[in-house]
């Protein structure tokens, strides 16, 4: 049986491997803050080109940050997992110049599915969105065991 430290090291190795090919997250400018087994914390600095026609951050940007946190949290056990269902509720607008933090927490880790809750907050710690994701576990690995 692995220690928690070994499990967390594997989680980080999996996310590092995922980021190599995750051109979208890299293009957005997402930074990995913390990775633990079943957990991910990411940050994103909002840029001017991320605003919509109303002068606030496009919802797709906030969704994408939360979705990346979901992906990193649900895959970091080295079990390739795909989204089955996601939803997001936007609770506050955001603007260029702000830094958003997405924190993904595992609520359920089953043999074939996982459930995650991702809170997105601004620099003042105010919640700006709440994202829920359910994943399907394929049983395939992402990095050699």
C-alpha cells in the first residue's frame, strides 16, 4: 500500500504529463498551484482579450479554468477519466486584471465514476462560480505505473 506522500507524488507526475499535451490550458495561461490525490488548485490571470461584449470576463474562460481543475483532480490517480456531466453556476462577474483560483475537491471516488466540486474565486476570496463534474473512469493509465 502506498503512503499518502507517494500517492500525491504520482498525482503531480500525472498532471505534469497531462500538461505536456494540454495546449489549451497552457494557451489560457493556467498555472498549477497545488496537486494532491483527488485535488487540484489552479490560477488564471484574466487578460483584456478574455472579455465578452458586456465588458466582463467571458463565461467560457471561467468554465475552462474550472474544467481544467476538474480534469487534473479526477485524472491524477493515474486512471484516465473522461467527463460524463458538468454544470456551472456563475455567482459574480470578473474582469481583466483579476486572478482567479479554481479549487477542485473530490466528493466521491468510485471504481467507475468520480464526483468533483470546483469552487472558482477571485483575489478577494469571493466565490465567482461553482462547477460540478462527474467523470467516468476508463481503467487506462496516463503514466507508467
